[in-house]
C-alpha cells in the first residue's frame, strides 16, 4: 500500500544534527497519522507514495522543523515564584506559569527551565531543537488505512512533533515529544 493522506504509517528513525550527532532514535515502530497533526508537513510530504520497507532521508531547515530560535520567548522570572525543588531541564506548560510571571509570556507555549540563579529563573519557550537544521533517516515499517476515529481526530495520539496546549498549537517539549 502506498502512503497517502489519511493513512497510518509506522516509522522508526534516527534524528541527527548537521554535524552528525544523534539527537533522537526511535528503534520500535510508532504509528503516525498522515494528513493530520502527528508529523511535520515536510515529513508527510517526503513519505507520500512510499511503501513498507522504504527508507527516506530528509534534511530539514529550522523553518521546516521547529522554527528559528526566538529571543522573545526567553523570560527571566523571580526565583521565589517557583517551588524550591525545580531543576534545570524541567518543562512547564504556559498555562501553569505562576500568575505573577511576565504577562507577555505566551500561555500556549511549553517552557523549559534552562538556568536557575539565586534570584531568577530563565524560562525558554522555544522548542529545544529550534534554530537547528536536522537530518532525519526514516524507515517505513507498516502502512494501513486510518480508522474513522483516527481520521476524525487527525491523529493516532502520538504527536511526537507537535503538542497542543489549550487551543493553540505549540512546539513539543523534550526533543521530539
């Protein structure tokens, strides 16, 4: 079966930066809905017409992946607004930010605590892979027709490349999920 819109593909992959450093590996096949919200558009486009067993190598510029790094999504917030046990690398949904945080901080973004100082915490609303060109090697392990439920939802529930907080799409946390 050829990959087309409104089918489900099971993929494995290796994700590297342009220097060849492995950023993420998916060794066990995971199902993604084509034509919905599970994959980036450039990945879906590259998979069209392929069949089981196909190997697809992609180069994704930041604008086709997680966007350019946006300095306007960096916020320095008072340390006292956050629990004492927070650690660098933790993520916080924008909707869960303390109410006294900067009102300009978008609430539909996932923030990563990138630095903790005695008086301040640095929140970064950029995806960890924003601003980075990526190399993605995909393998198609299975292709099937999507169920009515998957078509209606526009997802297999995987969403490795995007998450939604509230009603607005935002970049995912972690590397890919």
